[in-house]
C-alpha cells in the first residue's frame, strides 16, 4: 500500500489514541458521527457533552487545543450556509435581532448544522491527527471496503502531491514570462493551463499503469502489512461511541 509519507494533519505522538489500530479508530469515529447525527437538535446539553467527550479524546491524544481549532476552520463554508438559514427558511418569524426578523425553524436548522457539523469535523480531525495515511488505507482495507476504492484513494494520496508540484511549476513558468492573473482577460491562459495539466496528468497515469502492468499488476494491490486488533483495543475504541450512544438515548427520553 503506497503513500507512506505523513500528511499535514497528522501529529506524531505516542499516546494511547495513536497506538490504537486504524480500523478501530475508523469504526469508532464513524459510529460516533452516526450517534451525533441521530441526536435530536433540541437536546443542546447532549451536544455539549459530545464536545466534552471529544475534548477528553484530544487530551488523551495530546493534541493541543490550538492545533485542533486551527483545523476546524475547514468548516467555514458550512458556517456561512448556516448563518443564512434563519433568513431563508420559511416559518414563524418570532425572533428579532438588531431589527431583523429571523425564522424560528431556520434558527433550529442553523443550530443543527453547526452543532453536528462541528462535532463531525472535530472527530475527523482527531482521527487524522492520530493516524498516518498509510495506516488509514490499511484500516479501510481491514474493514472490507471495496479494494478498488482503497486503490483509488491510495493513488489519489500518492499522486496528489505530484500534480500539485506540476501546477506549481506551471505557475512559475507563467510568472517568469510576465503573466499575472489580474482579470477576466487572463482566464483564457488559465483555462489552457488547466487543460495542459489535465493532459499531462492523464499521460502520466497511463505511463504509471503500463509500468504497473509490466511488473505484474492484475487489478489488486498486495497487502504489505496486516493490521490486527485485540479485544482490549476494540473496547478502548468503543468507549467513545458507547458513551455518546448513552447520551443520545437520554436526549430522546428526557
């Protein structure tokens, strides 16, 4: 399995969370997100407890709060979408803020998106911060994800940096010839650059495929490492989703 280099989200460490097998962490994160999404939006206290659980996991993984908060900025587009919901969602406009009439249903929907989206992103960031890309791919394979999807993800990770470097070289070549994208008139050049990048990437993919076939590739990648997990490790990984499930059940009953 390729892509052994560390990604930018990964934070090297020797914590108990880092030591868990990748498929255990993947299953725990997925189960946690499902429980969070299933929680009624009116149970605000439940989401606060979910945040406490994630904070405890981050503390156990020795992830600084600044590191986690900085990477939560990726959800800014969702925040912008949620901010607009009180203005566009139909419903009774009984809430007034700064002279603006806000939809009550829109406010609840905005809270629902923000709370569940933030918790889901935080869980994903913690997962990525404690698991290398190579381990994530092995974990997906261990969880019996279709092998073709695992291979596609592996190639995307391995050659994403290659394509990024190609884009950087093309940008340097344009600037060295005095090109600067200042307006609509330069869009044609950028469009041609995008087309050239696509052709180069396609040709590189063909060369890589021919090289793999010449080395015996038949559609499946060999498994270099076999990851396993003990019952104790599964219990440790299940602690987060099980605690969240108890909170969710209380949210539906109270």
